[in-house]
């Protein structure tokens, strides 16, 4: 029985989400071991009850998993498991990230710079223009644009990215057996050639309401910077911005008139210090400390400072990145978070690195 079949099967167990699946795999020592475990062993795992244990032991999800595997093969869809090397590294450290993703496309999901763009489904003409202008200006920063393929700001961002030959990823709230909204089918097809479509939902799952907040956390996790173009005080864009803040991502919002319903959410994010005010791509360049594509940064005096072995690990890693989050630095260097914080502070005192908003760091 294939390893992929076990990976799909565990996602189909009723009541098992990303957190519980990780717990099962960690306790059992592997995804196959979960299904080889006895009912008694499973019941010893916190949060696993008799009904769930019975489902796992009886392997009742394998028939569905086999159907899904056939669908994936017939439609040339990639799978990305959270323990695999091809899984998006920006999602690795979040305990609620999907354990299995389905992807149809031709680009890497570990692009050097990623920008999420979200907003209302009914943007003003001015909002659409601002969105398109931002994407035009972002092209020279070698970014990948991420959004949700919805009406309004999302589809504006995807279409403009395609027109500018910028890779763009659509995060979906349903399986890859369909396109929602159906009106965006032709755009979605183009995106599989110049980007891709990404989802945690299998081919039996439709665009139900609860799926979209789940989709939003993937958008928030995948981006380095999240831009909110226009939004009301409530809605999916505000949820995405809130999750991005929880994930320590840099959030940006376009300000608007105080009584404009489409600007109320953006203004609130700025006023409550949950988003940076943005007027152009230059504001992202400044906050994110991005250089334009083709420009290089000089290697400065940190090369001549006496560094410990652990400090060298951090500096060597940051030489390969424009900047990165403390979570990714910890993962890539193998340094524990408690130890890493002290090392980063010491490197700042030595003039080797600079701290950025969102708990990110770069070489000086």
C-alpha cells in the first residue's frame, strides 16, 4: 500500500484536523504507523476517542483515499505532505497548517518573495486601479502574488499578475475538481501555466462556508507581506489580516475615506496598528527591506567580526536570503527558539544584522 494512500486516508478521518493529525503521526512515529496501531494504543493518545480509534483501526477511509489517488493521477495534481521537502516552508512552523496540500501548477511554492493580496468582492473602480498599479510596481521586486480566486480584488490581482507575467497562486476553498466561481475558470486555467492552484480540500469537497476561513489561513501563511486593498470591517479579508498578524507577517492596508464602507476595514487595521499604511510599492520596499530584482547588497563588516559557531550558522543562512522570519531561521539552522533569540540580539549588538517588523531579520 503506497505511502501517499496513507497520507490521503488520514485527512479523511472524520474529526481529524491538522493539529490532531500531527499528534497522531508524532505519537505513532509515522503516518503508516497510525493505521498499524491497535485500538488500545490509539486510545492512549490524548484527544483520541473510541469512535475515531475504531475508524482508524478499521481503515474505513481507504476506499475514499484510493478514489482520490486515481483522481490525482488522472489530473496531474501534486501532493505536498507537511513532512516532505517540497511542502511550502513558510507553512511548516504553524501547527494549524494543512498536513496535506494539493497543487496544480508549474511554479515553486517556496518563491523568494511572496505577496498576498486580498480585499472586498465588490471593490470600487479606484480600488481596482490601485490594486493593478501595485502589482505593476511589484513586478521589479521578483514577487509571487497569492490570492483566493474570488470575485473583486482577488481576481483583479490574479488577472493583472498574469498580464504582467508574474507567477500567481490561487488558494481555494474547495477541491481541484471544480472552479469557484465558475466564471473564473479560464483565468484558473491560465494560472496553472503561470503559477498554480493550491488547496487542502479533496475532490469531494465543495466550496462550503467554513472552508474559506481555512483557505484564508493558507494565504496568510504563504505570504511574506499581505496587502488589504479595500474591505469592510467584517469579512474574509479582515480574517486573513488577523491570521497574518498572529503569524507575525507584515500586513499593509490601503487607506481610504472615513465614511467609505470599502475603506472601513483598512482604516481600522491601520488605526489599531495591525497594518502598515501603504500608498505604493515603495512602502513595501521600505518595510520589507527589499531591493529591486537584479540589485545586490554589499557584504558588510559582519564578515570580519568574531562569531561563535551558532552565530556563523545564522549569518551564513541570512546570506542566502533577503530577510527571513525567526521561525524559519530556527528551522533552517536547527537552533532552539530560546537560544536563537539571544543569538540574534547579540548579532544586532555586533552590527551584523538588523531586526525588521514582523520578527524578521536581515544582514546589514
